[in-house]
């Protein structure tokens, strides 16, 4: 009987550990969730913030129906983030060949996906299928510490925005940038079938 109880205790502890490993860090605060390198690569201890999952629908609600008709935003598990990054790694060479701008085949410069910060929006269709739209910004143009003022007033989309900041704050609002070349690009992924449905890279002014 003691062996059975001990075995049950070990199994319960294992299940709790698995759940903790696949949940957001306890220090996470605010509506939008920071994603770190250690979140996307289990063996990577680098806690640098790589981007944000936008779960505050006021930031993206008007775009969600354009991407996937009738979809709603959901808060992902870390496993959804890892699957997203796995798909991107797998498809990156085809992204470069079809959407790269320079002759070397790199979106911007040597370094691949590590050059870019992300904004993720996870969506579920009315049928329950999972999708994610990812915004990519060259790291040197990204504000990951939430220090820059927002580029526009989300409460008044018709207001004249201030001059663009040197870096773009990723933690609060979904942003759209015109021009800028391949310092800015985006992709729509089908998580169930693990494929990229659409990818576009900014043009040059």
C-alpha cells in the first residue's frame, strides 16, 4: 500500500512539474505576455525577452477577422509558442527563397530568426482550428523594455500620430509599419497542419 501511495505521489509531482513547465512564468503581469528565449527553447537558459503575445484584444480586435474570419483571440500555452517557433525554423529557408530581398538570401543580415523580435496573436476559428499571426521587427528597432511611447493613440485611431519613435514598443499595441524593407515582416501560421499560410515582407520607400 505504501508503495502504491508513494508511486501516486511521484506521478502527481511529475504532472505538476509538467504543467509548470508549460505555463507562463509567475512574474508575468499586464495583459500582454512576454516571451523569452528560454520559453521557446527548453534547453536555452537565456531569459532575454524576444517579444510579446498579445492577448489584449483591444490592440488587435479589428484585424483578427481579416486574418481568420470569425476567429477569436486566445491565450496560448508555452507549447503553442514552441510549436510556432518550430514551424518557423522548419520553413525559414523557404521564407528566404520566396520573400528575401537581398541576393544572399537573408531577410536582413546574417543571423536568421534571432535578428527579430516578435509580436504573436493566437487565434481560434469557429471550428476550433488554431492559428497564429506573427509580426517580426529587427531587434535594433524594437523596444522590448516598454520604454518608448506608443506610436499612436489606440483609443483614437483617427488622431494624428506623433513622429515615429526610434524604436517600436511591442508590449502594448499591434503596430503596422509602412516601408522599412525586410526589417519588418509577418507570417500567418496554421498550427494544426504546421504550415505557413501567408508571409509578407515590407517594401522599400
